[in-house]
């Protein structure tokens, strides 16, 4: 070990929570170190959010090219997929952004240390952390920010083997496109991969233990998505339990239980997408008494754990497991550490969620079911994209914009979108909720024509029986 290096803040993990927290701390005059064992940008940038969107873009383009005749454009011959180049571009996109994060670290004078961190000792003015890597270090700081992320949850006896049974990481870099695929789990990760592989010509089956797919979404939206996916040829089994898996040379046979009856499904590969669990192990947390529940670190609304000077943000603290949530939590946490008085706790209802399947899905705030459960008397507006001029012109008229308001105050309680480019549109409603906008302000906002966003306006109008175009 070398002599201890002293910092104001040590961030463990260089993902979208860790590196953002480090930058904000540096902006506030802190001397900061980031310890990262793999790649800056974390899972999101290197093996999640970004490279998967590159893959999904390739699948979307293939779908669009396959349907060009609808627009009067004829292509002779077959459409060929160069899988090697599809994956190479995805990896190149991730690499480019990781290099960008490295530049940001240098720009903000943040020390980046390669290795694995473990809390070593409590010292008089904070904590001592040991870092093991190509070079070993001892670091000291009064405050530690844990942003170690999470990893795929596994089922005992059905663990991923990197071949027949894979997680998202292997699913992103397949050596060849399988003929058939079973996706276990229908959250955002599972559905995005189901959508990608289906567009690539794979026979896809989805198995979900809950009574519907995308169960964190508004039920009406998940029902529309279900019908859309089945129309594309994706087979979906809900209220289905995966009992066992048996592997042979060329396929995997899964036994699932539906309504008390067993059914066998044979596919070339299986993607396990049943959730994630926080990376809390080997950090020295048990020794210092940091509280952990259900595989995640317990924190207050400002990232503080039950141990003074130890903070945590992002996926390691629990759902929703979203990069933008981690980034925002990091800023809140760092500002709290530096005693900024303008900070506010992050409300889960303020966090937009996006699923980049085809059609896209996006939401913020209460679902209709949740709003009613919370005791709100509500007004609900709906506007189908089949009545939107831009969507029709694009050939993307499948979808719905749904808004939920408090009937007494006019407050926007929630918004739920399914259709083309809705992941780019949801932020309009997210801002509206942050500003505590009512239906009056939204009605008096001018939406440009022709855009799909006009459907957002019409949905608001519809909630109060004022829709013009439907």
C-alpha cells in the first residue's frame, strides 16, 4: 500500500450516478476521487441504456426499410443483416461516450482510480478506503458516496451460462442471431430485447409472472403494448411461472406453469430479465453497520445511510433502476453534503420512465389505478395517434396519449404515452408536474403543427371534454 491520499469526497463507482455526483462536488470546490473497477459511464453507458438504443435503432431501421413500399419506395432483393457490424456500431457508440466521461473527469480535476474499493477503517476525520487494482491505494475522506449500481437477479438452478441462458450483457453481443428466443420477464429490459430480436426476425416468446406485461405502467398502456407485440408475432404468457430449464446441444426447454398446467417451450436461447440486485457485497458495509434491506442500501431522501459520512445513490439503493434517477439523486446528495439550502428530496412520482421498444412507452406520475387508490377524484383524457396528422404522415399512427388530472384542483397527476417518439415527448409532462401546472396552463400552451406532440395537447383537452380533433 502507498501512503494515504486525502480527498473531500470519495465516489465508489463511475456510472451515471457516480460521475455526475463527482462533477457536482468538484463544482462546489471539493477535492474528489472516483474509484471505478471497469469503465467510466458504468453499466448504463457501456452495457445498458446507450448501446441497447444503438441496437434498437438498427432494428427500427430494418423494420422501416422492410415497409418502404408503403411510402412508394421499392427495394429489389432481400434485406441482409450484418450482425457483426450492428454490434460493432453499438460498442463504438458506448466507447465514444465513455471517452467523453473520461474527458469530463479531467476537465473537472477529478482523480480517477482504477480498482475495487472497500471501506477499511473509521478514522478521526472520516473514512479510510483501500483500493485494489494494478496499483493499490489507501484513500481518506470525511464522506463516501457509494454508486456501485446493480447486477441481474438470477434464479437458483437457472443461472446464466453465457451460452444458452444469458443476461442483457450477453444478449447485446450475440455471435449469431438465434432462430428462437424465450425472454423471462417483461420489464423494460425484457421488452426491449424482445422487440429488438423480433424485428431481427427471431421467433420470440415472453414469459411474465405478473398478470400483465410492463406492470409498472398504466394498465391501459400495458394492454395496448401487449396487443401490439402479439400483432407483431411475439408470443406472450402472463401469470406464468418458470419452473425449470433443461439444456440440450441445440436448444433449451423451459417448463412453465400457467393456470396450474405445465407447458414446455423449446427455444435456442433464453434471456433472463427478472430484475436486478444491488452491488453491496465486498464494500465493507457489514463491518461498519450500514443498513441493507432486500439487497439494497437503505437511505433517506438525501442519500444518507444510517452511518455518518456514508452515502449511497442509484441502483444500489433500489427502484426505480434508472440512470436519470441516479444522476439526479447524486446531485441532491452532494448538495446536501455541502449544506445547500435549496435542495429538495426526489419524488418518485417526478421521475419519467421510458421503454424503447416498438412502439415506445413513456410515463410520469400516477397511473389511473394508483391515483384512485390515493383517493383522488380524477379526470382522464385520451387521444389516439390515429387522429394525429404527423403520426399518420409518418406511418406511425399506433398509440395513445393518456393524461390524468385531479378534478378538484386541475393538477396533472400523471401522463402515460405509447407510440412513436414518446420517449422524447414525456419530458413536457415531467416539466409540467415540476411546475405544478394545472390543466389551464396546458390548455393555453401553443403546440406546434404538425407534430405528434399536438396529441399531448388534445389529451389534456379531452380530459375536460374539450378535444377538437377526436
